[in-house]
């Protein structure tokens, strides 16, 4: 099943994001290589593709896991969690409807 993982950043998270990003992206690439990643990306803090020093307010990942527990365990081990980027993380079941 698909799960939506939403991380909310701590204030002024940009420096921690930059430090933790390579390990974070590597985990996403592993999901992608397994065919389990639907989408992933950050929420810019301002209305711009590249927010510059404004940074980001969080991230959304939609990926396939065997269970909610598996998705939560994966999310809890994210480098953005251990690196102090995320203030909190939400994991919820997600049903992809469109595009078919």
C-alpha cells in the first residue's frame, strides 16, 4: 500500500537540511530503484522553485510499504529526523486515484 510521509521542519532548518541531504536522498533513491517511490520533494518556504535562504518548511514522500508500521519505521530512521531537520513526521495510508 502507498503511504504519505509528511515531515515538518524546525525553524531555520536549511543548514541541517544541507548536511543531511545526501543520506536522505540516498534512501529515496533506494526506494525508487525498488519501484516503491511515487513522489518526493520539499515544501519551499516561499513561492519559488528555489527558495534560496528562505529554505523549506517540510517534505512530502509517497512510497509503498507492506504496512503502516513498516512505513513509520522507515520514516523514523530518516536522516532528516536524526539530523534535526524535522520537528515532527506524520505517516498516513494513501490511496492513489489519479492518474490511473
